[in-house]
C-alpha cells in the first residue's frame, strides 16, 4: 500500500491561517496568559432568545426528521421575503432559493455545480481563503484578483488584462468584505457588473455580512443591478446577522437551473439541513429585528475603539475606513517585519491574537486583520497593548 493515503487535491488545500493563530493563542492561555482574541471572526453575542425558543418548540413538537433537500418551504419563503425587503430582489422560493449548512456550504455546493475542470474564477486578494479552496475542490482554478486599497479595496479591474483567459468563468465579489471591512460603493458594484456582463462572466456574491453596515451607501447586491440577476449567484448566511454561527444556516439565491443542480449536490453531501435549526431560522428572519440593530450598534462602538487605537499607534494605519462586517485591516509600516512576524510578536509580547494579512492572500502582506467581534473592554485593552508593543518596537 502506498504511504500517501491523501488525495493530491486535498493535500494542496492549506489549513486556515486563522486556525494557526488561534492554536498559538490557546497554548499561551494554557500557560496562564490572558489573550485578547482579535483573530476570531464570529459574533460573541448569544443567539437571541426568541430564535432559540422557536427551535426548542420545534424539537418538542417532533421536528426531528429529514426535510426537503432544498430546505423547508417556510424558511425558503422567509428568505425570499427578506431578500425582497432588504435588497429589492424577487426570488421564487420554490425554485430559486435553497437552504444550506451556512453560507460556506452554499459556496461549496454551487461551485461544484457550475464549474467544469479547469474553469477559472477570479477571487479577491486579499480575500476569504475558502474562496480559493472551494474553487480548487470543484476542479477549478482560482485566479487572484488584486484589490485597490486606495479605492476602498475595490477589485482592480484594470489588472484583468493579464488575468482573463478563455477559461475564465466567474468573478467573486464580497461586500462587506472579509478581511478589510470595506463596503463597495454602488458605483463600484455597477462597474464590476458591467465588467462581468461585457465578458460573459458569472458574479458569485458573498453577502454574509449584508446587514452589518455602519455608514455610507445602502447595501447593493450585484444581483439587483439591471440585467444581472440571471448571471448572479448570491451566497447568504444567518450566522453573522443573528449570531447563529453554530446553527449552520445559510442559503443560495440563484437562477432555477443553478439551484436545481446545487440541490443534486446537496442530495449527495448533506441530504438536508438540520430540521429544528431551520425552524429557529424562520423565527430569526420573521421575528423582531431590533436584536440585529443592537448588535450592529455595539459593533460600531467597538469599531470606533479600534480605529481610535490605531490612530494613536505608531506604525499602524488604515488605507480605507471599514464600513461593514467587524474587521479592520490595519496597515503596518515596520521595516524588516513581515505580517506574520509582526502578528507573532503581538501575540508573544502583548498577548494579542491578530491575523497576518498573508492568511488572506499574497496581497495581504503589510497588513494585519483585527476582528472586533469581542467585548468593548477587550477592544480597548487589546489596542492599549498593541500601542505599547508597537511603541517599543519602533522607538
């Protein structure tokens, strides 16, 4: 028997850089060090009570069996109504909406459904690492598309002359953006849509943070731009909006033929999403939304704490104001220090776990990602630690 029991395509998928930081932080904590967790990209809030109660009641009423591969109709209808309310888009819940195990499964399954081996996908760099991983797992080729820090981290469409080939199939858009917190303006979204339409590309829009916005333009989905719905796939999630990361509820909104093909994938992967979790998701979408407003207001308070800390910190700055999600992509100017080495120093010397920008692509060099999905007190403490550490480093 060969000693290599792991398929090449899996061996080529790296472990997440965020995981490496988390594991280093855990080792320090095991030694009694108080670590400020700026690396974790999940809301630290509890799921609102009315959502948990709906899931509990569903359990008590015996909602414990398989559901339709595409999800329960009540949830698909609720998702369609929410998309109409917040994005001014009309989707048929029977044929154009599919419930998935989080937004990442929507990404994975739909890429499996639309890509032929060797198809190329333009992925934002810096960007969510699983974009590239999921493209590779589907037999495709991720092509890093640099973003322009001076233009709010918009895609550098001028750079595509050397990137496009006859195999280019799609472009991924992520706004609000992980890792930078940037939100594309309506004009930037329309420019990207024009680019895709002129080159006959699909737009794959990751909208996991669509309700976590602070200022600037209203949210605009590429699918809401005229003539774009039929060439857009929307990956959505309840994880961030309702602090439901562990519930694993997301969705795909797309043309009916794509949804039908993705349902085939679901039949062979998950079969169906957890039944009583879907009942909780219905309550999340159809219930009171003040819980979302309170969470976003608290995130905004933390955002200001991080930005005020960076303004006082030698060697750190922000290229673009983060207007959504819960991340700041801080640029560092410390000669001789890479993003990875600086992140290590912050963790080892200051007890602050931040993620090197290179965890999100080669164009992330020179940055660290700070997540403010932790308490306001930790945000203040963490930035004080970073300021002290950076002051000692560059004096």
